[in-house]
């Protein structure tokens, strides 16, 4: 698939805490970096989202059950765990979104922060490609919200990872039924 100037890449939450050794490490989370870096230069419009939680965020639990509303402390503002993974290429002219910044609100989707859809539309974007972490949470929610905003949506299948394999597979099925398409990074030119 040839990338046009009406396409945008949305890189979701490729942060230290979601990679090996992090507070909420995703199995093989760092594996998304190479395909993302490989395709990034093909896009004129690039968005990076990241969790940027206060220390008392509502999703944190002292006895985490690793499910919605019960996570270990992760991606706390101004900590190394909240930073983008060091080997991820992050262009300075990208559009950056920090989500989960309020103690009282959980935000999985990059579109849950006001302004992203408008930013994309002002640049003539009609189609988005989504990559990052995690398939069944932030990637899935971002893809569904992108559809609701009227964009055509592709998930770059070799540039996403799931917290749990079965949940990731279910999320992919849900997205497929909703109209999201999938492709692999070598098919992007």
C-alpha cells in the first residue's frame, strides 16, 4: 500500500513501562519498535500518544489484577517509565498526546484527548494507520474512536503487541467486524 499525504501514522504508547523490565511490561512489547521505525519515514503526518499519569491515578491498585481499573503504577509523569522507548525514533515535528493526566479519568484512546481528530482533519487526513501498545486496550480503543471520527483505519499487525494473546486476538476480531483493516509493515510503501 502506497502512503499518501492524506494518511497519518498514530504510534500508541511505546513507553518504557510497557516494554521488558517496565512496571506493566507487555510480552515482547519492544518488538513493535523496529517495524514502526521502518515505516515512519513514509508518513508526512505522525502522532505519538503516551500515558502520562499522576501518582494517584484511578487505575492504580496496590494489589493489581491486571485488568481495567486495576493496574500496577505505570507511566507516572516525569519518570523514566513514562518516556518513549529509547530506540523508537521520535520526530520533533510530530503531534504529541498525553493521556490519563487526570487522577479521576482513565483514557485508553489517543482520541480521548480533545484536538486529535481536528488536527488530522486540518491536514487533510482521511486514513490512519495505528501501531503500538497494547492491542486490546489503547490500540483497540484508538482504532474504534478513529472509526467513529470518520477516518478509514488500518492496524499495522506486526507493529502491535497484546498484554494477553487471547485478548489481543479478540480485540483484532472486534476491530475487523467494526471495519478496521489490517496489514503488515513490509506492505507499506
